[in-house]
C-alpha cells in the first residue's frame, strides 16, 4: 500500500503587520497592563481580505507545491467564515479553479476544525485539499486583540510521493470551554489562562499524545519536534506528563504573526516543513473542546517540494486607527462618495460566476489571442466561436497605466486602478491592491482573489480578482 500523508503544503499570511506597542499605546489610558504584551507584531488582512480570500491564496500555492496533483475534495476549515448559510468551501473551490466535480465541505465550530478535518482525511485515505483560514474579531483593548493574527494554511493529503508520511493519530473529545463566541457576541469571551492550562492542556493533551504515539508504534523519544499552538509556559506541563519534556517545541510564530486560530497548527507544520530534514518525526497538536494529536515523518521528497515561505511581511505599522477601520470597529465619515447602493444581482453573478470567481477568460484558437472577458467574437481577429476557456488567475502582468483616485470611495484611499497587460496577451482595467511602497508603470503584478465590495444593507460580499505587486517589484 502506498504511503499516506502530505503531498504538498503552503501557508499565506497577509503582509501587513501591526506593532503591538501601537496597540498598547492607544489603550494605555484605559488598560496600562497591555504593555506587558507589547512585544513583536501581529498580522492583519487588508480591508479586502477575509477568511475566504486568504484560503484561496493558500490553496493556490499548495496546489502548485504539490505539482498540480488534483484533489478529490476540498475542506474549508474556519471559525470565521463570512457566510453562515452559503458553502464557503464552494467559493474557495471555484476561485482555486478546481472544477464542478470536486466534493466540498465546511468544517467549523472549534479551533480543532482544521486538525480534526486533517485526521479524518488521512484516516479515510481521501485525496483532500484541506484549507484552514481565520480572521478572528477581538474587542479593542483586549488581550485577544494583541495576541490574535490573520492567516491561512493548506495541505494536500493523499497517497503517493508524500513529503511527510502520516504515522498515526488520536483524538479526545472533552467539552472544556476555554473561550467561546456566538452570533450575538461576535467576539470571544475568554476564561482565565490558568483554567486552560491546569484543567485543559495539562490534563487532556497528555492522554491524546500517548494514544497517538501508540497508534504510530512510537515511543516519546522518537519524536523530534512538537507543533502546538501554545506558549511554552502553557504546553510544558503537558509535555512532561506525556514524557516529551526533552522534545523541543516548534516556534509558535506568536511574536511575528500572532495566534491565527484554527489554521495555526497547520501553519506551524508548514513552517517546520520548510526546514525539516528527512527522517524528522513531528507531533502536531490541535486543541479546542478536546485534542487532536497527529504524528508525521518527513521523507526525502521534502527536498523537492518544500512549502514556499508565506508572503514577505511589510515593515511594522503603527497606524492603529487604520487597523480598527479595516476591522469595522470604527466607522469613518467617507462623505457622499460612500452613499451608494451596491446590491449584487445574484442571477447575473450566477451566469458570470466562472469569469468572476474563477477569472476565466478566452483563448482564440484561430489567432492565439487571450482576452477577458471571454466573448463569441475574438477582439484580435474577429473570428466567431473560436474561444476556449482560459484562466488568468496564475497570469503575470505589467502595469501599463494607473490612476490614484481620491474622489472614489474605498476603505483604504486612494482607490488605485489601472490597465494591466498580461504576459500571454490581453489587457484588463482592474483594481490594484496592497500597494505598499508605491506603484510604477511597467511594474510586474500577479493576480489575487479579494473582496470587491460589501453590501452592508444585505450583508453580502462580492469577490473578484485584483493586481498586486510581485515580490521585489514594490
């Protein structure tokens, strides 16, 4: 029987970083104790990023890392999916170009949403693209605002030349409430950290670890690294109880990114696979109303398909008000330019969803021209009904012209848009986002799936593709 395990992995963390000192300074008058947490930075998404858009970035990168192995199903794991009654996983699948035959599933309700779905896929030997993404809301001046971060991670699991072989795992279900969030409350209500450590992590985690080691036919001494979404002071008693007190903990990434929630164990695993040597055995822990413990062994194949590093971070930002605005915690007066009804025509969207969500245009088989949108007539040679579907999602373009519009409404002025010429041919007038460092004619850009706008009256989000500067081009 072939190995079962990870065929490819990738992570996505938004480039924006907010200095925790900026948060502490803003609230020093009300909660001076926050200064004790004012170390490092936390990641946060631009106004047009959410759990779906981050998941699409991670999914696309993972499929490339896996050498275009096609999954049979996609599982989207998140505690902050934007839609409560719409398959968020279907949006991710269409944007990732996976076609209508793929099975999709949403996993939610716990910070174990990702690790539980991962174990299910591995134990069932299903070729699954697991994508986990979270953008957890937090009250201003709370510890959660300081500690959380935005991010996503994806792993493609199945049989074949795996980069990390699955050796076994175990789960324990215990309805211990360390924090919770409801539709009405919106933000987390967190209990004391000592409660989580003493009654949760210290008592529940060791039993799951012992069961996972038994399932993998390993001893505690066989584990080289532990990936757990906890600070060492919280995890150390549990490791000692499980006989792993001599095993190093992986960097939890809290100082640079923050706790990303459901995707965090997978994000840590991706980070470790960027450097791990073949033969390294890794224990991955997920925690939330119980525990998931999964054991992997890195293979020689990792040298050929290491996960790509996440997006390069911007320099730490002290603009706390912008962060609050992006999060919807303050409402700025955008003037009359924002007074518009942006209702989505859902029937039109359904008919055009392949172009809108999948960024599918046309390729003329008569003259070779590429164009967006696809049409019956070729814009180059005029031939009729000669166009095949062509996705521009992975295209590289160059900015031909651009405009910085301070009169049009956008949550992050100015609104920047321009004419982008694609390398394979074709032009499109489109928005440009994440323009940290400026924009110039001739600049190389890649395509990203982002929020186009939000219909506040009806609670609907529209998505489309935008241009963003490629690494080294800002």
